[in-house]
C-alpha cells in the first residue's frame, strides 16, 4: 500500500490561501443542486470556509465537515462560531472510512482532497456509499500540470516541477483534475456529469496575495520540508522559488490561471 502524506501542511501561509475559498469561488458548479433542508457532508473541509458557506445554502439542513487534521478542525469550529453558523458540525475523520451510515447524506462534497490521496478511487467509493443510490457526490480538483503563468520566470518552472514530484512522492496525483471522470467511473458511478472551471489571479491585489502566499510556502510549509526530505530541492532552490514568486507578484502583466476538473456523480 502506498504511503500518503498531505503535501502542503497547515502552515499559516497555506491556511491564508485555504480561508480565501468560498462556495462562490470554489463550488459554483454545485450551487444549483443545493436545496434548503438538505444534508451535506464536506470531506477534507480544512478551515471550514466553504463548509459554512454551503450550510447557509441548505439551511435548515444538516451539514458536517470532516478533516484528518484535529488542528484544522479546531479552526473550522472557531470559524463557524465567529461567522454565526454554530450548527455546523465538524469532526476529525478519514476519507476512506467515514463515520456515516449508508445513504445518510443527500450530498457528499470534496474540494482539493483527492489529489492528495494514494487511493482516490477507494475514497470515491466510500463517498458513494454515504450518498447512497439517490445521493450526489461532488468533487473539484485542480490540475497543476495544466497551470499557465505569465511572464515566464524560470524559478516558477522549478516550483511546479518540485510540486509535482513532491505530490507524487507523497502518494498523491497533483494533476488530478483531468482524472476525475475516470476515477468516478472506476469507483462505480453510472451517471457522471463533468465540468471545468478556473481560478485566475492577475490584479495587483491578487498577485500580491497569491505570490506572497507562495513565497512564504516555498520556504516554510510542508512543501519545503517534503522537497528537502525527498531530495528534489535544496535550500538554494527554495530561495530561488520564493524570489520567483515575488518577481511574478511585482510584474504588472502577471497572470496565473489554474484549471480545475469537476464532477457531479450519482448511481
């Protein structure tokens, strides 16, 4: 069995990016399928910003967020309380063995989780069990191998190469977006609707935020730790990458597009 590790970790620079995520900027493909009073399980919920947003849209329904990290679950609890949604439940749990009965939830949602798993098909089978024959499984994953960046900065080529190697070395698949349909079909779903969407960072504010986040992540997050441990980068390479992100953030014509695959699966 392949060992898996979460490549990004929970350094402040990582959570800075994760807490930016909302239902509108990360789950638009699912929103038309939400109904008041429905039940939803959010697997790999992280700090809970998407989970809380979804809870508002299915209120007075039941929403549960699950994550493998007790630290980040505590942050999700705090976010829900601060945001006026104390009814959202958060639990520590594993994607492969969810603490839920067959067909317990109308919707099982996950965002940017499957790329980190050594057994994504097995996880999707578990989501299928919890959603039951009439429920919906929704998944969205970035495809890092398809990222487009302008202007060309060699250090960011190095960043991406290391990111792909680290992710795969940790048992995952960073180019997950293009594989979602295949994974869902192999997991046994008979009805798989496929879509795609992007994140685009190009304004001065967006570049400063995204580039600043990754300049810090390149040096201080688990990305850096794992790159050093795996021998795919040294400290000098990580410093070059951090400088590359700062250079990109300062470029008036800077532009970065991240493609995502999405599935809505039933049956």
